[in-house]
């Protein structure tokens, strides 16, 4: 654990990329832009995951994991500093009709999410390097709980820090910058395992990454598992506030606070507990159990009963908590010599967060604006992951 603590700071920094969720409402309110323009913020973030993941896996294969790790922290730091230079550090005064600072925020999110993408590509295999034998899955789940802390800051800094100090939401940028500086300083002396390449092997290429799909179905099914998992989690994060507001008649402020309590807090707790459970339970078995828990939770949401719905949301998100590190660690442990390429493919699959939520919205519209009906989309996604968990053992042996 002593060698791993700088990498836990890296996972905290990864969470800053998730600030795109709460920023939609904040940006819309501050700059008085349309819904469409405000939603350019999360679109920009997911675009970075889609565009950069595989190329950064290739850079990592050539330059090494530490180079990419430091690059990701530097890019994210540039994203946090940019709004500060534009005067947004707790008092973001915006003149009516002036969108200059909005474009600064958009550029900041692009860099923060680009940095988070780069850190996702290298952070997961780096954790394998600094973990003791047999502790990779456990440490990765603990690291994901630290990432959840970073993700929650976008929701909590405004009510817990900014408002008590008489500041606005842009106070998050200097806080992010400070945390990124600490992480960068901690990682500079980090010693990783020597990356020894077989002299007869060739460096990874874009073609070799996608060739993994053609050699066997194992990697393809695992990458699709990440795609559907991220899509399901984003569906919950974006739809639970609407469900609470429209079905149970909460105001927007109440629904946001309740959503954090029902979705993000259980994910944080679940990842921490998962890290402990994985010290005694094998990853393959734990993946099956988490899928069953998620499906049971979503089934309770379909009841439409308020207490059962709350219980279902908590159970589903507790189940979601460890799916990403479980799928990732199972895939990398099956083909450790292809870790860089697998990592790039896995992180590119985070684009599922841009695909499934609109599909969920389409289901809601087709069912007469019934928010509960839309949860069929994440339910179907988790059914796929359950199938994956039941079939992956034999597939991993063939990989």
C-alpha cells in the first residue's frame, strides 16, 4: 500500500473529469445559455474518452506508463488553471450576453476530461505495477472509491464550500488545481516495474489494438461490458433526479441532494467495501454477485413505490460500484502482455455514457414520458454484464 498511495491521488484526479454532470445546470444558470449549448459540456468530455483512449494506449506502449501518467496530470492541471487565468476562482462575474468565459469553461472541461482520459488509460495498469501479488483487484476497487470522492466534488463543493464562504461554483477550479499539483509532485519520484519488451515483438499499433477483437471474442465482450456498464451508470446519474422530481414531486434542489445520497454515496461506499471483500473473494465470483444485486435493485425501481424505489436505487448503485475494476482487472490478468492495448480499448468504451442515456430518453418518450420505463435500458445493459460474468471464465482461459 505504501507504493500505491501516489496512484490513489491519481484516481482522485480522474474523478475531476466527472464534474461535467453537475456543470450542465451551473453553466446554464450562470451564462443563460440553452439546454443544447449547456449539454456541449458533457459531450466534450465523452468526446475526449472516445478520441484519446486508444491513441494514448499506443503512446504508453512506446513511451511507458510513467510518461503517460505525468502527461495526464499536466493536461488536467492546465484545464484547472485556464479558468483561474480568466478570473474564475470563486467570483465568476459574467456580463449579460458575454459568452467568453463560457468558452473558457468549455476549453477547461475539454482539458480536464482529456487529462482524465489519459489517467484512466495509464492509472489502471500502473495500479497493477504498484500492487502486491494478488491485491490488484482489491486495490483497484479501493482506488475507484477514491475516484468517486473526486467525482462527488462537482456536486458538493458549491453547498459545502462556496456558499458558506460567499463564493460561487468556480471555486472548484483552484481546488482542483491544488489537488493536481500535489498528485503531480507525489508521482514524480514514483518507481514502476521495468517494462521489458520481447525483442521479437513489435510496438502496438492502432491495427494491433483492434486485431485483439478478431483473435478471440474475449476482449471484445469485455470491452462491451465496460461500454454497457458506463452507459448504465450514467443513465442512473442523469435519470434519478428526473425520476424524483417528476414521479415523487421533489423540487430540483431536493432531487439533486437526494440523487447524490442514493447514487453517488452508495457507489463510493460500495467501492471501498468492494476493495475489502476482494481480499477474500475471487473477482469472477464477485462480478456475478454485483450483477445480481444491480438487477434486483433495478427491479425494485419498476415497482413505482417510493420506499421500494429508494431501496432499489441504492442496491443497484452498490452493485454498479465495482463492475468497472472487476471487468478491467479480469481482462488484464488474462492478457497482461497486452495491458496497454487493452487499457486503451477499455477506456474508449466509456463512450457508452454518451450512447445509452439518449436511448433511455427515447424509451421514456415512447412510453408517454414514463421515467420508470426508461430503466429498462440499464436493466438490459446489466443483463449483458451478468451473461459476461457467467461466460468469461472459459473465455479467459482461451485468451
